[in-house]
C-alpha cells in the first residue's frame, strides 16, 4: 500500500474544470456592497452570513459560518467555499435531487448557482484552480473569514448582474441517508458523495445600504463563463469507510 500527501491538486482535464474565458477587462463603476444569508442545504444544520465590499477591482469578503461538520479522525473538517457564478443566481431546492438519494449533489445544484468564479481561500490563489486546495479552506464547525483580494472580471460581472452565489461544501455523512452514505462523489468517484456536496448556500444581492433610488438593475449580460463542467472539490482528503467518511492527513491509496 502506497502513501501520498493528503492535499493535492486534481488534474483539470480529468475532472472537467470550469474554465473562465477571457472577457472584457473589469471596468470599475464605483463602490458597491453585496450581502447574503448562508442557509443550510442537504441537512447540514449550518448557518452563516457573508458580505462583500467592492471598491474598484478590490473585494473585501467578510463571512461567519457555524454549525457545520467539525472533525474527522481528530482533524478539523476542511470546508472549501466559493463564489459560484453564471447561472440563475439562486440556491437549489430539494427538487434538484434528481436521483432521489436525499442529497443535492454539486452537479445537481449547478443549474441554480453555476460554476466557480472565485475561491474563497484563506491565502494565496482565489481563482477556480485553488478550489481543491483544502489547506486554505474554512476549517471546522465554526469559522470566520475576512480577506481582501483582486476581483476577477467574471465574478465582478456576476455580482453586478445578480447571479453570484456563495456555496460552502462538505457534509457530515452521518446526517445522510444510507444510499447517500454509500454513494461515490458525482465529481470524483474515488471519493464519497459527502466530500463534494454543498452544505451552505446563499445568493448575493446588493446591500440595502447601497441600494440606489428606484432599485438596482440586475441586467442579463454574459459573464464569460464557459459551461463545460465543475471543479471537483475536496479531492484527496476523504475516503469512504463503512458508510462513513474519514479525513486523514495521509491518504492510503489502494494498490
């Protein structure tokens, strides 16, 4: 049995990574504030709030999260999180569970919230390429997030259009149905479904403090997102074992 590091980046071609195409450069139109309430999805029992202050091409994201899966195998549970863009700008309902296993998987939720536009990483890269780096994920049941970074054009356009959604991923498998506990991830079949499924979701809207007189125009322009698939989340840290999930700092790879 070979061992390899628990944290790694999944090859893009193998997973159908969402590609953000080159589009017009983001032209700042002034400061704006956005906010959202993070509601539990898939029975996570979590909650949270998020706000985004945009000034030019800089975004400051402030977030609080509580009540999520806390630990596995003595280590904090890493909850990767992103601003998803380019779809309906809403969170999926239970009707999105098309296969009836009791879990709205990442791909089942995609028509509602779209592709990854920005990774809410704690440091370093904020692009979709950072979506699988669990060392920069939110950790444990309760965490706060406060970071300023350069906002990419596609995410900025989605915020302005009213189609940006914050999604926090990672479920406690003990809360899932037996069918869902035993199911592989829809993105990475070597991982359990709990590893990549959404736990919190919140659509972003213009803050009331910044609401212009007469309301805000949401528009309907293209965000420049190529609709070719999702970035796999949380690859390499979770393995199924008797209907439960174990997060290990070293992942045993079956020979």
